[in-house]
C-alpha cells in the first residue's frame, strides 16, 4: 500500500497570505495525485487532479505541482472560504489511499 | 448533473452487518463506464477508501477490509450498495459514496453528502 504523508498537520495563516501544503508518497505515483478540500460537515471536493490540473470551477489561486513522490498544493492568496482541511489522494494502482490531511486555519 | 445520496440505518449493533445504499440521479448507473465507490471517515480522522464497483459489476476492495465487504449494483433502481459484515466500534464513521469517471477526471467526483453510521449496542 502506498502511504501518503502530508505536512504540516496544521497551517496557521492570515487571509491574503500564500499557503504551501506538501504531500509525500512512500513510492512513486507518477502524476496520479489529486487534492481535495473538505469543510466541516461537508463531503470532500475535488480541487486538483493529475497533480496539476484544476477541476471545473476551482479558482485560479489554487495550483498543484510535483511528480513521483513529492507534491505541493499552493493557494496564492488566501480567501476566508479557503480555511478548511486538505487531503491528497493517489491512484497509481487500484488501491486508493489518502493522506492524513492538513488543516488550514486562520491565524 | 449527477448527484449521489447515501441512505441506511444510522445505528448498527456490533457483529451485525452494516448496509448502505447510494442512489444516483442525473445519470444512469449502468452507462458511461463509471466506477462507483464507497469511502468512509471516522469522526475527526482521515479518509479511507472501502471499495468500488464498475459499470459491468466487477469489484475491487481495500485489502484491509476485503474479507468483510461486498459492493453491488441495482440497475433497476439506479443504486449501488455496501455491505460490511461483523462490524465493531472501529467501523463507526461517516460513509460517503462517490463516482469515478475515467473519461473525465478519473478521480472521486462527485461525492454524496455522507451518512453517519454508529456501531453500538
């Protein structure tokens, strides 16, 4: 099973600041990585797929990068609605796994 | 647009079988070559993929749950279902259904709103 490790566990920033979230895979997943946003009481929402592609309707301030084992989700300028938990997920084989999440909180 | 909605008992006794249904609207469950998935999330914790069923009925399960999981399709009702046997308190979680469309994103999108299942006597 491929293990995804996200860091940091919690990130405290202010609106307008830049957020950088990391996801590291225990073995190469090529570009088969996605990012999801989850707000309290809601289901996760797909943000980024195939490491760097924004899903429909996702603002341009969200961007993804990386390949192999190291991936980054960047939010260029935080809006109040961006404070949430973010998960990475891989599908390099048919046993899908998620990272443990990064909580992005207001400083 | 396609929408998914989970339903089923909110309380299950230990050692019994948890049974949930996901009703799909806005598209046919038997068309399009989709994968229909179950994912769960214990309170305050991360996400765990349980398994998937393809349009043809073929299935794949998380090895950690494989011995207890069955996922099936009911095309007449446009639904798919999850059965998880021999449940314990560790199976208490919010259960989500989600679609994978290999022709679009090939990732979990969309998701149902989730349903909380508590395992307790």
